[in-house]
């Protein structure tokens, strides 16, 4: 899910750089926050899964390391947002280079991660695991979209409220 959120965030950042429209900026910021949380959650739950499977919470596996790089890109963008929104947008637009590395790392390098379990030619996992995986895959976008819309709505309302407050203050100054 972190990768899908990242792609949407990169598209919003790209359009912000082109148009400077605040909606793209706010959507990009929201996506960055949600994506950073999602990536962090992936790393933490993966570490808890890795402990009994590999005997350690962390290994410098290609998939894990490329996910960590994605998380660091998210953190960098969050930091850049406080300094320069253009710099944050540029860093987000450069980040999609990491996405194919994450996706294909298990096929390119011999790592602790197995190759993909679900492919066009079939699955290599039992149906008792396939159903929960597909259910999670189907439901995750709805939860992510819910949080994205909710956060973007709050940001837009905050923006409108500050604009309205400025307008009221300006009118009060005119009447004095």
C-alpha cells in the first residue's frame, strides 16, 4: 500500500510543481504522512514477523533495505515540507525510482525473501493463506482512501477557515 500511496503522492507533487495549486500541495502532504505511516507499519510488522522466521528483527535483505529507503524518502519529504514545499515536491518526484527496485528485488537478487507468491502463472501459497492476502489487498485501498480523504478534507477546511478569518479581519479594518 505504501507504494501505491507513494505513486499518488508523486503525481500530486508533480502537478503542484506545474501549477502551484494548493490542493495538489495539500494532497501531496497528506499522502506523504499516510505513506510514511504505512511504510513504518510495514517495517515494524515485518520485523516482528522476521524475528521467529529468521532469528533476528532485521537483516540487510534487498527487499527490506529498499523499503527502508522508501521510508527515508518519506521522512526527507516530511522534513523538506517545513523548509520548502518545492524541495519536498521535487524529492517526492524523484522517489519513484525506488519502486521497481522494491517490486523486483526478490527476483533480481538471491535474498531471504522468497520470489513473489502470486503471479500471472498462478500462486505458490495454500488457499488458506491466499484468501486473507487477497482480502487484505482488496480492503487496504479503502482504508487508505478513507484516511486520505478525511485528512485532505480537514486541510481544505483549515485553509478555508484561515482565508475566511483573513477576510473578516480585513472587513473589520475597513469599517474602523
